[in-house]
C-alpha cells in the first residue's frame, strides 16, 4: 500500500467489512496514513489529533466510540493504532 494515499487502507478495509481480523490488521495502517496526511497538510491539527489518539482508543475500549456498528466493523482498540498514528505524525512532519 502507498502510505501517501490516505484512503488506501480504508479502501482495503471496505473489501472486508465484517472480517474482524482484517479490520484489526488494516485499522492501524489507516491510522498511520490518516495522521501522516493530516500532519503534512496542517501540523497544528496533526498535533491536536496526536494528543487525542489515546483518548480515542480508550473510548473504543469502553464502547463509546461510534464506529463498529452497521455495515463495517472497526479495528479493536490497540497500542498498535496509537503507535502507528504517532509514526504517521512524525512522517508527516518530514
């Protein structure tokens, strides 16, 4: 997958809407791509989102995230999605 294409992991996730294993693999990659693209275009917004990433994961852990209901599952909360987002932030600053 091309990390400069923000939608590549999302498009891959759409191919497996109810496959939790694939969502768990592709979700963190999508976090990385999204954060990299946002940070590249707007470093201040990237910084705000970076700070919010652990809170988003915590909300997923306690079931308060809006994702995962309906036609497509989301990845389960993980440290990988946090670390991938941080990696995307660093790459977006370069």
